[in-house]
C-alpha cells in the first residue's frame, strides 16, 4: 500500500509541474506519464490475475510447435491464412491461437496445425503472457506496453502488418519492443527506424514479405459476380475515434451527399459499433427515410467495394485496399490529425503522409467545402495520370503480390533457424 501511495504522489508531482513546460514537451510528457501509469495499472492487475488463476498455472505450449500465430479475432484470419497454408504445404508445424471463438481459422484442419481458442479479455492475455514458443507472430501491437506482456519463454516476437499504411496512426510505442516486423513494402521501414533512434530502442529485424490479406482479397475479388446495376454509387468508409470522418463532420458531410440524389453506402468502421454506438444511433435517426442511403455492417468489406464507383474516407487504410484492388478513386480531406497518443507525435524526420498525400494516388479536397463534394464526385472521369500514380504506389506498398505467404514463411523460418544457431 505504501508503494501505491508513493506512486500516486509521484504522479501528482509531475502533474503540478506541467504548466512550466512548453506545449510540445507537455504533450510528450503527458503521453509518457500516461503510458507509465497505465502500464503500472496493468502490471498490478496482471499480478492479481496470476494469483487468482494460480492453481498452479503452467506455461502454455503447443504440441511441440515452435511457431505460434496469434490473432485477436476473425477479422485478421486473411492475414494469417496464407502463412498457415504455406506452412502446411512445406510440411512445417505451427499453432494458430485466436481470442475469437468465431474465428474461421480455428476450423482449419491439418495434423500440422494446432488451433486453439484462448479465451477473451484477461483470459486471453494471461494465455499469451505465459506462452512458450520459439517465435510468436501477431497482428497485435503494444507488446510490453499495456496488458500484452512478453513471455519469458518466447524467444522472438514478430509483428505482422494488417494494413498497408505506415505506423504513424498507431498508438504510442506500438512496435518498440518487438524483435522483428513483417512489412508489406519498404515504405514502412523509415518511420520504424526513426522511432528506434528517437527512443533508443533496439533495432528490429525488418523483413519485406508483401501483404498476405491483400493476396487473399485479390483472389476473392476475382470470384465476385459482375455488377448488375449501373447506378453510380459512393462508398463512405471511415475510420473511428476522435479523428474519424463521422466524428469530425457527420451530418455536415452526409446531408449534402444524400440530398444530391447519389446512391450512398455508409459503412462505419466495425469498432464504431462498439465505441461510438451513440453517435451511430443519432445518425441513423437523422438519416432515416432516405431511400438512396444504405448502411453496410457486413463482415467482408470487399462486397461494398465491388458495388461502388468511388470511396470517401479519412485516414483509414481501407482506402489503400480500395485503390489497390479496384483501381477506383478515393476522396479524402485535408484536416489536421490530433497526434496526441499516436506515434505521429514523435515523428519529425520521415513523412508520415507519403501514401495519403505525396503519392498523388488519393484525391484531397478542403474540408471547408463539404457541400461541394457531390459535384466533385459527379465530375470525376477516367484519369490516366491518377491510374499511373495508383499503380506506382501499389508496386511500392504491396510488394511480392500473390507471394506473401511464401515470403512470410521464408522469413519466419529464417528467424527460427537463426535462434537455433545462436
């Protein structure tokens, strides 16, 4: 208890001196202190959980499988499926652990693949924090930051990207304590290296493997039926949170679009249904009765993409999936993203907006003129220059097209073999 009081007292001292630093430094201190406090909270909580579940608890280990693929849910199965397929093809064993009982990956059938539902919430984190493996590959960032702790019996942690953009929009310290990162293209390396220098963290082993989930979606796209309607359709597909399109603009954007007569598919980010339900309910009420608006909450976003002609988005990486898979235009807005709590706040040298702005593959407009969005969209025509920019960005950000599974397994086995040799 005495230590707890000292911890709280030290926080108050930091808080009271906050006013004597400049805003930029204050923001950094706020992020750092907040991270320390939250980490301390989860550290204490983890100890309590261990005591609670100690019966005694042994390390979690697969059936002699030295490679564990960890997923938080069904939405990431497309990231891991090409890897699992390639492991099986090579006769290599692996384990697939998911915190989602509905994850289709748990139904994968092969004597070489151990699948396991590890529970949800604290149970899942306890499971992972006591894991035993040579290599753990995960889409989950934040290792050793909050509740996802490094197990003493895992030799190597590797993060695999589940989006083609860089890490500027990730939470602070997301990749700092991973041993390696499996990247989609070389555009993701610069920011990782800059943050290593700024924070003095150990250099990670960066491997370019391509984009596993885009390889899967590319195959699914080829199987989609041809569009049966000629109705020009706009897909509004934002991210979520305080910087998201619906939070920032909401009816200010949607009302002119709907009143223009354009057919609109509104597809909120899945997390919005959890974290922003009140906002969505308010929008549903305000937009009720408009026949040219449809809401899309389907699991697979590729279906709505296939039915649309243009996308409106914000900073969501879904816009890159759209231009890479369908080569159709994306419209976004020039707005300031609040960097507090994100990796963006510590990035000074590298360009975090290369893909969204400097590549020229995304159409930008001023957020002060939202009423002009319908006319801009109606005026879009085939643009060979835009098509070339999309192709150039795709080649840069989605490398090894169709071969990410092979490249990924090559990298993982190379890492594991290096552990054995050392």
